[in-house]
């Protein structure tokens, strides 16, 4: 991995915060007559490629939707396979993140996870806490509606329910504003991901299935982003 730019160095493409709805693992496996879990395994490899490429391309923040508040509705064996992959991913990749100045952040309500996973997450977080390069945020048991409700409660407890006060209580409050959301798999919906933050984000829906996503897709997405004209309601 080449030198990772420090947070604050503005890359030429202007993309600071990218979020990805990593969808299509199941369909990737189904097309190959393989069990869904193999699609998730290959999805983890796509995560690795994407994190490396995003850091090398100078992004400040990469936010990945890994498990939604609604994904508990899946069969128990699939949920436990996903938990196993998460555990394995932290154990096998933490050293590389740490060495590459990446800071790991989790959004969502992780209190629902096993104590083993909570311990691993806490360890990964504290191990990378002082890193100053890209922030890799993983959304786990994350739902935008849940996040907004939690933020509104916190803002109300401080006596001020304004858009600014709620924004300041969101799980993403310490990240740069969201610039671009990519969703793979061809679905055109947010599925309860970063709905507040998406107010003025650009969106890109790709026909590629997540396990097939790679550096070339990220580079093409960044080029597309650079061509977009963002107005934020002005003119
Ligand atoms: C995305 O792939 C991974 C998670 C939601 C955890 P899916 O498992 O949703 O794959 P499809 O949408 O069924 O193809
Ligand atoms: C969104 O994908 C959640 C993640 C990628 C983690 P889903 O596959 O769960 O979304 P729906 O059910 O197609 O909307
Ligand atoms: Mg899906």
C-alpha cells in the first residue's frame, strides 16, 4: 500500500466522504449455485480491495453498510455466518489498518452483538484511535431511523430540537459531510442507510454485485462524482 494521505489533504477529485451499500452477495452466490455465505465471503474480499483503494485515492472517510437493523430478519444461520465473517475480518485485517494509519469507527447499536464481538470491536477501535488517515466506518446493526430517533432524544435531553442539534448527535457527527453514496446490485433504494446525511449527497446505483466490486469501479465512481454539479439548493 502506498503512503496514505493524512486527513485534511484535499484530493483533486473533491470526494472526501463516500458511503457504500454493499449489496448483492446473495445473488452473486446464487448465480454460481453456491451457498449465500460464499457470496458474503467474497464480499469481504471486496471490502479489503475497496478500503485499500479508497485510502490510496485520498478519501478522508469510507462508510460501509455491513449489517442493517432489518438484517436480523434473515435466517439464523445466515446471521451467524455474517457475525463469524465480521469477527474473522477484524482479527485478520486489523494489523493492516493500524499499519496504514486507518481509524476504525463503528456506527449503529452494537449492544445487540455478542460480548466477544463487542470486545473485538472495542479493541479495534482503541488500537486505531490515534490514527490520522482515512476513517473507515462500519455500520453494524445500523438503521437510519434508529439513529435519527437516538439523536433526537439526545438533542431533546439538551433542550434543543433543531436540525443542527440533531446533526450534532448523529453517529456520523465527527465525519466530513457525506459526498457520495454508492449502492451495488442494481437496487435503487437506501434501505434505511444514512437518510439524514444523504440530504444533499450524490448517489450512484451500479449494476455490479458487491463481490465483483473493485478498484476500477471505485475509480470510475470518483470520476463520475467529479463530473457532478452540486448546488445545495443555491444556483
Ligand atoms: C449484502 O448482500 C450483504 C448484507 C446485507 C449483509 P445480500 O445478502 O443482501 O445479497 P442479495 O441482495 O441477497 O443479493
Ligand atoms: C442493505 O441491503 C443492507 C446492507 C447492505 C447491509 P439489504 O439487502 O438488506 O436491503 P434490501 O432488503 O434489499 O432493501
Ligand atoms: Mg440485499
